[in-house]
């Protein structure tokens, strides 16, 4: 049963959120019983092979989110608005958010940042019935302007900006706020100050929930150890070994066997000679 926003906001246990980008990813996430699925623009890095999330388009997000929804019809699904789709004014943001909701069946959208312009967008969307998840701390879409993919909020100005941004997003109507790559003590303070749940990634244990990129927790890419993640499986290694075993069997003519082949009657075959 899909959880409602009030149920998510008043959960007695930490919220569990994972990313998904396709039909099987949605199926696995729902079967595992997660609370929320994020169709993140991180698909640009882990699925499409880009160096950043910046090239991801609205069409990409809609295409992948529709597949996830087919795999997870009963799980609360949040979809990222990609770079450039909510930065050019409230009307553009509203139009793009409506497209995502209508074309994917998403329950909410997510946006990065807490500038006055983005806060105005959050206010407008939520006022018009589109739930918004906010995002402060490290913001991958504009990481270059933040000095790269590094921890945010470590100095006086950064910590104050992160706290104020999270509070402003709540005031603007966000039902939840992602805290990415900030010191654990700052995340704890923000979580205590906000009445809406915080979802941490690289923000310590005291957030109201956690989110991880599925490819990180499943070990899809071999050798990539990330401080903010934990590898719960090594599927990348298992996949490589399985494909190598298949290749060896084909080359040795050990696959396919008679069990993998179809048969026909002798008299039918004889007529072909």
C-alpha cells in the first residue's frame, strides 16, 4: 500500500529511500518494501554514462520514470526535475512539473536549491497541488559553482546557508528536504529544527530517513568505494563473471545444449533435402 505524505511525515521509523531508473529497478525496490523511490537525475551518471547530471533532459526523466512506475505502482515515487527545467521562471517550472506528474504517475517532484527564485517555484507548485521535495547541501546539478563534488556547510557561511535554506524550503511548502554531503552535526541540527522529514545522503545517522543510489548499494560498478555509501552486494563482479562464463561456454560449444534446443519431426526435415 502506497504511503501518503502525512504517513511519511509522521513515520515512527527512519524512512528508506532508494533510486530506481527502470522497470526491474522499480520492481526490486517495491518488493524490498522501501518507503520512497527517487527517479534521480543521477541516471545521467549511472545509466547514461555522462560525466554529470547536467545533460539529462526532461524527456529522459519522463521516459525512465514511466518505466519505474510500471515496476512499482504501489510505492511513493519522487522524480527529479533536471537542470534547466525550473530555473527559467515559475511558468516553465509549473509546466514541466505538470508534465512529469501527468506522464509518469509521480507522487512528487524534487528540486535542488533554496534561492529566492526556487523558493517562489516551490510555493507555486505546492499551492497548486504538486508536492515538492527540497534539496540542500551538495547539489550535483550545480556542483561546479559549489567548488565541485565536496562536502558543504563546513564553515560559518556554508553552515548558515544550508540551515537557512532548509528552513526556507519548509516554509515554502516542501514536504521533505534532502540533505546531501553535509557534516553530521549540522544535519542533526537541521533535522531537529524542521518539522518535515529530512532525508540524508552523506549526512549522518540523525536524519529522518536515508537515500542511496541503487547502483552504489548493489555494487554495480566494481572498485568504486564511496564514503557516503555502503555496498550491500557485488552485482557488478557477479555480472562480469557470469558473462565471461557464458562466453567460455559458447566458444567451447558447451552452450546451447540439447536442453536449450527445439526439435522437429524427421519426416518434416527429410522433405527439405
